């Protein structure tokens, strides 16, 4: 990602946004902890796919499953990144509220998250996220609302 944000949409392609995420040296520590790696971007659908490496030594609870708070963090991450894509990389969208439903235990290892923006407005965004295991089974689903907030400008 670049160090300078713009208030104007940058008309980046899906592949350009994907490369920016994959090559960024400024990945937040929380994203690194979750093993975040952007896998796909679809601006027309306001949708992203993310791969997570759920490492047992960092994320497992005493039963050997990924602790539910980390599952929520992964879902929050995919919904937030979908908001960035929906804004054409001009805004972030801090979460106002989030509801999560757990369908089966997430086990350490590769996980796939899908985030989408259902509705993007000036003052609120409505989001959805799903988390899947390596076999494609749905583990958890979340819905959320977020507040679109323009990126702070960075000086170079």
C-alpha cells in the first residue's frame, strides 16, 4: 500500500489492490498475528477473500480449537477490508457493532475468510463475513455495521 492516501478514488484494478495488500510492509500486528494474507478482491461485488494461518501456538484454546475471540477478529478483519475496497481505498470503517454465529469449531491451520459490504453509505456501512475451514465447511458467520472514515493523510 502507498504511504499517501487520497480523498479521490484511485481507480485501481482488483489486481492492483490485491498486490498492494500482498506486498505491504505496513501490515498491522493484529493481522500478522492472525496470519492474514489477501487472496482475492472484487470491487464490483465489494467482496474480498482472505487466507488466515491459524497457528496453534498463538490462537488455540485449551481444547486445541481456535479461540472464539480470534474467530471474531478474523471476521472483523474481512469485513473491514471489504469496506476499504468498497471505498476505492480511500477510507477505513471502524466497527460499530458485530454479531457472530458459530457453526462448528475452527481448528488451527489454514482458514479462509470472505467479507462483503452489503450497503455502503456516507455515514454507515453494513457488512457480512464468513469463515471456512480448509475443506470449505462454514465455521462462523458475522454481520456488522461500521462507520466509513477517510484515511488520515501521511506526509512523506
